C-alpha cells in the first residue's frame, strides 16, 4: 500500500513538472485566478456576520430600518463587487483552463508519438497494439478529466477549507471544533470508501486497455476467425476480458456512488449539531474563545450555520474528484511508462552522405549527386575518410538470440557482394527472417561481426544504414493516401515520373492505370480496395523508387499468382541488377537464378551453393526441390 501511494505521489509530481515545463507562465496565472476566486467565495460569511451584528444591535436599541439600511447596503455593495470580481476571475480561469488542458494534451500526445517512433521493434513485438493505442485514447482522456476538472476543484476546495477554517477560528474556536469533529468523520468515511473505489478505478483503467487489445487483435484477424469458425471462442475470450472490465468498473462505481449519499447525511447531521451546540452555548452563556474576542451571540452563531454547509460541501466536493484523480494518475502512470521505455540505442557515427569524385578522390557534396558514400570520422587521429556505397555485406561467426535462454542463430558466416542474389531457404523458424533483421539492425547480434562495405555495422548510424536498404516484407503495409503517395513513401523527394517508372519496373503500372483515378486513386490504410497481390506490387514499386544498393525480399512474391510472378520477376531482375539482394522464399522456383542459395536448419547453415551445385550434391535442398522433403 505504501509503495502504491509513493508511486502515485511520484506520478503526480512528475505530471506537475510536465505542466510547468509546457506552460511556465499560463499555469501560475491560472493558479492565482483559482486562489483568488476560492478566497472570495469564502468571504460571504464575514459580511453575513457583520450584517447580523448590525441588525442585532438595531434590535437591541430599537432603531428603525431606515437607520441601519445604509450600513447594511454598504456591506451588500462590497459583497456584490466581490462577486463581480469572482465572476470575471471564474470566466478567465475557465477559458485559460480550456486552452491549457487541450494544449497540454496536444503536447503530451506529440511527445508520446515522437518517443514511440524512437522505440525498437522489440517493443512492438512484445506489446499488444490495442494496449499501445489505449495510451492515446483512454489514458490521455483520463488525464484530461483530472487536469480540467479534478485538479481545479481540489485546489478550490482546499483553499476554501483553509479560508473558512481561518474565519471560523477568528469568530469562535469552540464552534470551529464542532465543525471539525464532523469533518473528521467525513474524512474518515471518504478515506475508507474512497480508497476502495480508487483501487478499482485503477484496475478499471488497466482492464480497458486489455479489452481494447483483444478487440484490435480480433478485428485484424477477423478473416481467420471466420475461416476456422472460431466465432464462439473469440466471443468467449472477449467475454472474459469484458467481464474483468465489468467487475472492476462495477466495484469502482459501487463504492463511488455509495460515498455521496453517506456524506450528504453526515453533513446534515453536522449542520444540526452546529445549530444545537450554538443554542446550548448561548443558553449557558458559554465563554467564547476566539481571535476576534467577540462573545457568543446570534451574530456569531448564524454565520456558522452557513460556514458549516460550505465547509462540509467543500470536503464533499473532494470526494467525487478522487475517482477522476485516481483514474487520471493511473492514466498518467501508463503514459509515463511509455515515455520511460528505452529508445532504440544507436552508437553509430558513420553517416551516409551525397558524394562527388574529384581527381579520383571522394568528397562530401551538399546537393544530390546520385553518388553515395560512407562518411567515416576516425576518432584516433581526427581524420575523415569516404567509402563508396556498394552494398557489400559480410557476416562473421554471428550468434543471435531474442532472449538469453534460446539461441536462434549459430555461427553464421556469409557474404553478399554487389550484383549477387543470395537466397535463404529452410523450414519456418530456421532463422531466415532473423538474418535480415540483423542486417537492418532491428535487433543487434550477441556475438560475431557484420560488415557493410568493410565497416562494422555497429559503427553506422541506423538511419543511414536503413536508408541504404530496401525491404519488401511478406505482409504489405499501405497507408491512407493515393497510389502515388504510397509509392513515393520509398523516397519522399521522388518525382511523379520516377514513381511511375518504378511502378513500371515492378509490373504495377498496368493495374494502376485501370483504377478509377489511376495513380491518384485513394487507398484505405489496409489496402482493402486492392487484391493482396496488387498490394505486394505497390510494395515492390515503393522499394524500386528508393533505389537502394541492398535489397531484402522476405517472401516478396508470396501473394502473387504464377502469371503475375513472371511479370514481376522480370522487373525484379532489372531492379536487382548491380545490387546485393537477399531473398527469403518458400517457392523454390523463385531462387533458382540466385548466385548462392543458403539452406538453414534451426539457426545453422547446413548447405550453400548454386542451384545446380546443390541439386548435384543431393542434400537437403535437393530433397526440398524434388518434394522428397517438405519445408515444414
């Protein structure tokens, strides 16, 4: 319990630091307006006491209303002026609060997204996408309610309580003690019931994230669900997480809804106690202990009735804000957990730059030249050398594991020279995709070395490294936008002519021109308006427009029919000319023309050679190719 409370306090402190960091001027102004407004709202009891005192004195002397009217109206005018100021302050802080809240959420979402873009692939492999999306929806919305409603109300209530307590002690400490005893009961009840409510509201926030994760997963996999008739199992899985959400939400709201009626009745009891004790003190001529030195009188007792309601009401206002505060803190904790995730490490210092050649020597160019080079600063002597980008990839005794308990790749040694096509074949889980993930440093190796154009790949900046690579994945990802936009995603400064040339190279130009608006046809993010093969062709065109020296094709033609494959293969051959190409394929007919075919089995290279060499060896590749041994 102590650890949880300490964690919540740390989250609140961090959230406040963020708010002051984003709005160092506006936030203090809002706080000042809130403080002033809260203090003014506490002053009516003082004017009430003064008015009653004037009236009481008039009754005692038998003075007429005309006599006391100027004094009473004087207090009324001052109070009216204060209320006008309070109205202006309230309007001002509400307007500023709306601007502050939405601005803060806008900035925190930007920071979250920017940080998320820096996270390694491992993070997205180990977290449900629906859970990640929940940070931007439920968690941020919970923070909004806390910042825009709970925090201001808590501050107003706190200032009002302190102000009224000071006023009460000024007029009568014994009467203040009566009210404080009632307040102690209110606080005890709030702590007991509100604490249970807070626990379940935090559980509710986590259950919402789990529910969204399941929904997102099932929507993405709806075709698979229907193919295997797993609607019932899917419904049961959703019912399970939804039931967890129901239980948490039910318990949270049960305690929350129970609290307010109890507090209302306690406040009524306190009001009656103040009235009764005031009457008793008057009847017994009880000596009044106060800062003002005033004796017990109607002028003291009557304002206390109003102050008791206002004091209890301020405490009661804290209660409903506890739930919003706890949910907001839970949401903020999850947001900060995302922000605390370690970004992708990059110790590289070798950059990919435009280059120009003068007298046989490479130099950095500040404009696009079509010639690329690795800019390699040497820390030992402070010199800089430029190595032409060729696409020479070499693995030396590479070991790799996603977790220390299970090694995936064992002692992998291979090379790919410019113009070569290297194919990886083997059963699922043999390590084919893992090798390509190491080339682009989605994951870093445990042991061994990978060199790119003779440079240790760990010395190359990841952004420069990935800029030199073109990757076509088995699962095509398209983005909402035109066909032209999706092709240009490979190189954002590509012209329309270059994009069209890339589409022709990939064999996609034909079907694109038959679309309703051709290259200007809008596509949905999931590519639902296209066939899977057409999506794959666009992915190939996207890679072609990037014009990288090294290409990685992970089942790049797996979704294309045989006839289309022949068209694409011709374009791919043109695209691969002069490039280092790594191909992963189950369809062995696509790798026959590879310069070298590497057969993998459980992370080991068991065979390598050309198609003819491996067929002649009559090893596992021969068995795979002839169908004597299945890939699985």
